[in-house]
C-alpha cells in the first residue's frame, strides 16, 4: 500500500454512513468523501489528525452521503467535486429529505466540478480515478486510488450485498453492469470502502456475493 494515503472511516448520521477522511501524509492535505452529516464531529476528526481540508468529494446525492456538504463547504470555503450531473435532482431534494427523515436542516448545492468516467481528482499529491457507476442513483461515482488498491464505492456495492435500486431513477441492470463491467475488472485485490458496513474486496464479492457474484449472474 502506498504509505502516503491515510484514511479514517467515520460513521455518521442515524444511517451509520461511512464518511471517509482521506489525506496525503506528505502534505497533510485531505478531503472528506461523503460528508453526510455530524459536521462538528467530522471537523473534530480532521483537526485531530492535523489535516488541512482542500475539497469535498461526493459519490452520490442521497441525504446520508451529502447532507453536510453545503455546510462544510460554506464554513471552510471548500470546493465540491462529484457526483455525476445526473444526481442534481437528488441534491436539490436534500432540504425536503432532511425534514422527512428528521435530520438537521440540509442545504442543496451545485458541485464546483461534476465528475464522470475517466476523470481524475487530486487530494494533496494523491490522484484518484473516477468511475461513473449508475444504478443505485443515476449519477453515482466511485473513487479509486490505484497505488493503494483502495476504492470508495458509496452505495454501489457492499460486503455481501449491493445498493438498492428501488429509488427514483434507480436501475438494477445498470447497477449490475457497472459492478461487473467497471469495478470487478479492476482486480480481485482491490479493497473497497462501502457506504455502510465493513470493507471487503472485489475478489471476495465476485466469488460469493449473492446478488452480483459469478455464480449469481452465471
């Protein structure tokens, strides 16, 4: 593993969503991936590690992944990168969704940079590849740090499961196609941080995931 990439996974909100604090150990510059809420706690962890945040990354526009983004962005003057523009409608719904699910008030936002297949994002001296993986939401993206063999997949794939596709503009076939066509070919040895629950590897899920593994789709 590339020793310059450091990660702390911080579960936030009643949905226990995995917000990832990532940083470059050489420069101590970092980013939050999916700042879904509990803003003060997230910023406390950033300060604990002595990290200087330079941007916010977002995999998709659902409440538990994005409800804290506008607050942190405005408070610290940080740019937002991601997701894909097809998720703008979800981001626009953040205030309504927050009220519906009893979250603190959440603000809609427009990312400073939309992302798509083939894009690259940088954090300090680190570079992450972007993959557009629709299905759970139409604009969902995944971030891969290839030197560390580590991916941040949001709600596309989980240990033993896959993302729900019964939300507006979800698509089960698109999700399976994204996982098997874009993620699994990256290598069995890629570890991934899901939006909820424990980490796993693409290889473990390809072998045994009951929804998208080799035996499930044969």
